[in-house]
C-alpha cells in the first residue's frame, strides 16, 4: 500500500511545498544573457545545452558528483605507484557535456569565443567543479603557442570535442585536457619565489625536481608549470604520459580537502625528475603563462556570474511557489525588493562577463588589461553576499543539504580566490595602469558611451577619473570596484530595460555609497515585481 510522503504516521498533510526546479529552460528566464549576446553581435545556438543544464538528469549529476567526491589511489594492489584519481560517473557525464559542446579549447580552432563564453556561463549555473578542467584546457592554448612545435602537437587534441578520460600517450588520444600547476607552499600567489628546479638534459628536455602546492585537475593529460631553469623562472609543459608510454614522474601526494568545488580533484604534486618541455624563453615564465592566467580570469568572471544566476534561479523559483503570512512570497513587497535587487546584480554580472568575452574575440587588448582584473575583482567578490541573500530567501529549506544552496554557498568564494585574490587582482590593475596607460582611454571610451544618461552615473565616472589621476596601492581596491561599477553602469544604461538600469545605479552609484543589504533601494526606484518576474524559471 503506497502512502503519500509525510502521511506515514498520520500526523499531518504536507502542503505549501515548492516543486523541484527541474526541466526548465535557463535561457527563457535569463533575458540579460540574450541581450548581452545580441549587443555583441552573436547568436549562438545554445538550446540543446540550456535544456540539458535545466534538466532533472543533469541537475542530479551535479548533486551526485559533489556527494561522491574523487578518491586518490597512489598505489595499485601490488604496491606499484599509479597516482590515479577515481571519479563518480556523474563527473564524467558533466565533463562529456561540456567537452561535446566545445566549452574547453574548441574556440581556438573555430573562433567561437563568445558562444563558448555563453555556454561556460550556462554550465556554471549547473555545476562549478567540473568547470575547472574545462577552463584550464581553454586557457592553455595561448600559452602553448609560445612554443609552436608543442602547440602543433597538442592543440588538435585540446580542441577536440571528444571526451577521453584515462591514462595514455597524448599523441594517441582522441581528446586532451590541460591543467595548470604554479603555486608552491612558501609562495602562493607569489610564484617568483618558486623553488622547483628545471635542469636541461641532452635531448632538449628538462628534468624537474620540486613540488606544487595547488595543482588544478591532476587527472588531465598535460600541465603547464613554472620552474627555475638556469636562465630564471620558466614555463614548461609536462605530459602525464611520456612519448614512450611510460608515466611521467608526477607524484600526487594528496588531494585537497576544500571548502567547496568538491567534485573536482585539486592536488599537491611532487616532481621527482619529471620530464618537461620548455614553453617560451628561459626566464620568461611569468610572461608566458600570464596569458593562461588572463583566460582563466575571464572564466572566473563567467563562473561567478553563473553562480549568482544559479542562486537567483533557486530564490526566484522558491518565492514564486511558497506562501507565508497569507500570501505568496513573490507577492509580498519586501521579498520582491530583495529578489528584484538580486536579479539586477545578476544581470549586471552577466552583461559585463559577456562584454569581456566579446573583447577577447575581437582582440581588444588595451580594454582587457584594465577591464578584466577590475571585473574579476568585483563580480567574484560580490558572489558570496548574493548567494547568502538568495539562500536566506529559502530560509531553513535552503540551509539543509538536500537543497542545492549549501553547495552554491560553498562555491561562492572560489572565483574570488582563484587566479589572484582581491588584493592581488587590484594590484595587478595598478601595474597594468602604469605599463599600459593607453588602457585608461580604452575603458573610459567604453564608459563614456553612457555619459549623460544619468546624473548619478556621471558623478561616479568623475570620481573614477580622479582615481585614475592619482593611483596608489592603498586605494587599489577602490579603483577596481569603481571601474567595474562604471563599466556595469554604462552597459546597463545603454542596453538594459530602464527599470534594471535605474535599480542598478540607485543601489550602487548613489553619493552615500553602495553595498547596503539587498532590498534597501531608495524611494522612487521602479517597482520590484517586474524585476522578479523577468528572471523566474518557468517549470
């Protein structure tokens, strides 16, 4: 005899429950993404990917991949060193989805960087851990091109849409994935303090001895790493399997026990005579690998925007179906104000992220030198606060592990730390400012496209010009924040509905300063309910 859930003991009837957020189309409730792509002149066919992202099947894969974390096997049953990482089948399902849709290195072959950025954003709303190896693979290609013969050897496999996990010679695999291994125990972000040594050998390769404290995706096929060669800090590529079929001497000491990103394996490695091929000139390691860092910073912005959007979808869906105090939450003015402002935050993040991707596709180098670190600083740093507000919209239902919200909350600080935490990114902005003063004109020209549209925005732009005239390290965060806000404001004033742009400017560019809690916009701002309705998933 079947019994309705909750009635087994005859104590109560379960009512007022929110239906699962399964089977929705994330494109239909994300007009900001569609508007941003149109503005950039792109119309990628994202329908199949979007339907997978919103499906019950792949949302369950996301849950399972995080519940069943990767397991390190250093030795086989006979005592041989194997350094293998075992993953749940749901991890492989997520990886296959992203690789088949070309979200890794495919754009370096087909030129579709904007389509790839939009797709990466979409899968970031689904599950963030698997995005790490996808991002590393995308970012590896510009660095590899400093060694044309290595790029010729590896690029076809990196750009292939075939997902081929497992250990084999890279030359024999139908698809490849790349990782990055830079930081060490004593240095962290200060990679120039690395102690790993690279000794030239007679065959033109190098022998590497040392350690890496945080290696992204140790199950990938090849890694870009930094080591001290005779000529100074140098970039190398190390395959897991050497051309003769033997394993390279990359020893996984342990997997990191991380706050979030738990579906992904991050490892501590030791190189005990590992074979590496030089990428770029000796002593130019940072300059060589910085292009990889720039591309992963773009993905940090896209991934953070995706995390914000995922949290917004959960909150908007919940308040649309949950009642309290005699009315639907979505009909109550204060909840409308809160979720409406989260919707504005999401649209601002998404619009800016797609603008950066367009700049990559068009090669707007001067614009990116300042816009990318500033955007990475602000969008990623805002994510934990936005996710926390979204979680609160669900109350206790969002705090329990059956909900996706705890996973999103654990993920939320990641992109702010990855590829340079707040201080590192803000100081990188100052260095770019001093080395490339033409970049100031590039970002100000973009911002000026909205001059005169709003007096509050114009006042913020004048404050930004003042900061540009006298930059100093102590105020680097203020400069990064103000630059990103002005870029977002300019984009929204030019392209978003009036109620979105007005709410953004009112909440962030008022004279008394931004970053009050959500739902505290001043009087006179457009009604919040249309902002909520604009982003609510249809299930």
